[in-house]
C-alpha cells in the first residue's frame, strides 16, 4: 500500500513563503497541565491578543478535537497515543501553513509530550507548563469532573487516579494560582513575540 503513495510536498509552496505572506514566523505552543489549570482560558486570550497585534493563530483544544476528528477514540493507552498522534499531525499542518498553533491538551506523561515533539519537530515545539496545583484545579472544578472522579464516576482521571508527570524542561512555566488571566497571558505573549517576529 505505502508503495502506492506519492507525496507532493516538494511541489507545494514552502512554509517560508506562507510565513512571509502572513508576516510572522510559525510555531506550536503546547500548553500542558491539569484539567482546570487554565490552558483553554489562556489560549483563548492569547489568540485574541495575537490578532490584536496582527498575528494569525489557531487554537486546538482537547474537547473540540475529541468532539470532531477524534470522536472514535476513548481513553485507553492506545487511544490516548493515537489522540495525540493525530493532534500533533494536525498541528504540523497548521505550522507548515505558517500559522501560530496553540494546543491545549492535558498531555500528562513525558512520553506523550515527547511523541508530539517528535512529530512537530524540536525547534518548533514550545512547551508551556500551566502550573496550577491540584487543590486549586479541584477548587475551580470548571467542568465538575473532579467531583465525578472523586465519586468514582470517572476512571483514570489525571491528578486523581492517574499521575501527571511534571515537565522537566519546559520553555516556560506559568503559575496561575495568584495571578489574573491577563497577567498570565501577557507573560506568554512576551515570551512568544521574539519567536514569531519575522
Ligand atoms: P483547562 O483548559 O486547563 O482545563 P480552563 O481554562 O478550562 O482549564 O479553566 C481554568 C479556570 O481557571 C477558568 O475558570 C479560569 O477563569 C480560571 N482561572 C483563574 N485564574 C486563572 C489564570 N490566571 N489563568 C487561567 N485561568 C484562570
């Protein structure tokens, strides 16, 4: 089967051509952290601020992806891996279109984040640890999932009965507990501006 696949990447316009058109350098901003840590909230605000500053970005968010392209996947180990593989491949498509791609996924293990990094490429992968303590996430309980997990209604919930492996060497750590969304997003934007300026 793979013998019959003939890719046309070499015939297409290059990423640099599109970056030039968009007046920006592309990258993948990979937000990792517990459920309720603030990944989506920061991503939404970052997208808005980027547009204000005339940068073009897209947000890929866990639930949206599981609602659509990955709606045939569950939470088994194999399905979690496939979930991330597809997400990383999608992120790479956007990256190669010159778009700043903001990904919000719990991505709880080093292996999963490494898998995404391998697909996307080391130099374009910006790992951002949204560092909010479990107690704070549980207090926020935005989606009521911690309550359900504590009641035993959700198995393998990260932070409760599945470990979150702290990123060892993230590009940036954002602590959200005692800071506003605005302050956190501005920290991230400041870090990014150097990378996305053409
Ligand atoms: P996640 O996407 O990581 O699951 P969400 O963004 O859905 O988390 O939820 C985070 C919650 O925490 C939101 O209700 C948000 O308003 C609140 N929050 C409080 N302070 C912050 C902050 N500094 N940064 C991000 N979110 C915050």
